């Protein structure tokens, strides 16, 4: 790993690498004690991710993943949110590949709403997002394709 990083950027040749085994809670605890943020791509998260979330929540270490597994996110919240609040850890899920299409859609919708509001017009309908402003007098919500 270090050699690949150094080929990309020679300044990374001395970057410390922290290694832990997802099945070894002691190694996870050691890693999270030595850093401020952990970014993980372990998957499937429902099978391998819980112990790292637990370790981060307990140590006050921020946690970031790119899961697209709603059950894992729900379970992590139920099992570790109170501990994370107490320790100050921030547990952030779905920051990556699986969430990008939804993030882009939400961003586009917000930009369109802002532009429409500042120009005094309703947002335009986008086939990407599939939303348009309701017609006056109609109920709010997603529109049907026209």
C-alpha cells in the first residue's frame, strides 16, 4: 500500500498506515484511539461494520463510511448514537458512491429552488430529479410526468 501511495505522490511515502482487523475489537480500539477520523470501506457493512462504529463511538473518534445499506445505518444509530453523543464522536454514513446520485439530486433541487425563488419563478421540472412545483391550487408533492 505504501509503495502505491508513494508512486502517486512521493510525499505520501512516510504517511503512517493504521491497520486493524474488523473481527478484532482490540485492534479496532487501538486504531481509533490514535486518530481523529476513520474513513472505512469495509463491506458488507451489516456483516463487518458494527464493531468499528462501536469503537469510534466509545473513543470519540469521528466515523465516515460509504454504505448503501439502510439496515446497517439504522442499526448503527440504535446501538451507538447515545454513546457517540456522550463521547463527541460524529457517525456519518453514506458518504460516497452509493449516495452520490441522491446527493446530486438533492443539490440540483435546492439550486433550482433557489434560482427560481430569486427570479420570482417556480423551479423548472427536471427529468433527473422528477420534481416540479405544484400548479396553483393543486396539492404539493412530486409531479407526474407530463
